[in-house]
C-alpha cells in the first residue's frame, strides 16, 4: 500500500509541474494529473494535512537529487539574480520544491471543505471591494509566484464576478475529480486558445463590470513580447496582457497570494492605476512590484526554466 501511495504522489507532483524547458519551448500548459488530485484529497481527508505535508519531504528529496533540468534554473535564480552564496542557493532549491509542493496541496485543500483551516490575511482588500461596489470592473495582473489560485479564491469573497485568464485545456479531468469529491473553483475561467476568442471574453467581462485576473510573466513561442530589466538582467514578458490592460479604461492592479506559514496566506492588492496608458509603462510598474514580492518571498518563485533567456 505504501508503495502505491508513492506512485500516486510522484505522479501528482511530477505531472503537475510546469514543463521545465527554456522559454522558447514553454507550451503554455501546467500539466495536471486527475489521479493525483484524487489521491491528495483522499490523503488529506483521512490522514490529515500535517501528515501530507510531512510525506511531501520524501517526494521533494527525490526531485532535489535527480531533477537537474529544473534545479539548475532554480539555482541560477538564487545565485545570479538574488545574489546568494553557493550553499544558500543549494538549500534554496530544496525549499522552493517543498513550498511548491505545499502550494499544490493547499490548492486542493482550498477547493474542498478543508478551506476553513487556512488563516488568510488581506492587504489592499478595499481596492477590490471598491471595484465591485463602484461597478467599475477591473484588471488584476498576477504571476506564477506564491499561490495565485488562492488569490482567486480570496477575490471571490469580496463579491462580484472574478474571471481568471489561463491555459485551461488540460484541467477538464481534474475539475471533474474536484467536483466529484466536493471541490470547486470560486471563479470563472477564460481559456486562452489558439484563436483570439479570449480577447472577446475579456472585453465582455469588463463591459459587465467584472474582475479579470491575468498573468503577466509567461508567454508561448511566437507571441509578441516586451523586454525589461528584472532582478539584475533583461527578461521577456508577454505583450498581450499589458496591451489588453492598457487599452481598457478600468482600474488596473497587481495581486498576489503568498504562503506565510503552515496554514497562513497573505493576499496583496496594489493601489489601482487609473485610465489608459502605454503597455510599456504598465509593464514597468508590474516588474517593479513583482521584484519586490519575489525578494520578500524568494522561495515562492515558480518559473522553473530559463526565464531570463532573451
């Protein structure tokens, strides 16, 4: 039985990870494993969150020792972009894997009855509520740091309708498993497809005075990009999210959800930017805020590929 649990856990952790490849090869998908989700829901309900977190160390140790294709980019992030020493950078690899695994577990727990276990603190919640109460709608730009899905869960609690723009092709089976076992998402999904249908859905949501959350740190091969300095080196960012946000005359803010303890999370929303503006200016403000958050929560940077390849 224990061996079977190992298989399930390795399968879940491995298949849930973003494809750890150079930026030019990133597919735009974070693969998911429905069986792994079922396993974690069963594990947490029957053995508890503490046991699940503890068991995670064994999985993390495997990836720490044998997953060099992703570890080398994490090491470079700590060593070159955060300026840490060799030993601290190596320890950072393990810590990043472990927090990443915890975040995966927390995502499942937050979409089940276990959500009540988490203590959530809010910074800037009044900005979200103003967008909802004043019926302005708004664009909320986030990134692959911390637990953005928990940020989406939190925003739903402020009222109004929240739409998350994401690559969702691979999540159909997982969502079915969550629904089967009592889990659910508290936000709508606007899927990014090969056509531009998501642009029309974003426009419709904003016309309906809804909130739209989009990521600003990843892009697919062939997409238009913008270059900007980030953590000491030039990096590429997707042009689309900033062009869309800059085009609409609605409040624009940056949102994040970071793990602060075993069951603790801190939600951040910056003071909204008003009016239309150039995409380059919006990107500059986004990068400044992203860099500040990454330095504060260095173990929660989850872009495990050559992010600084230009």
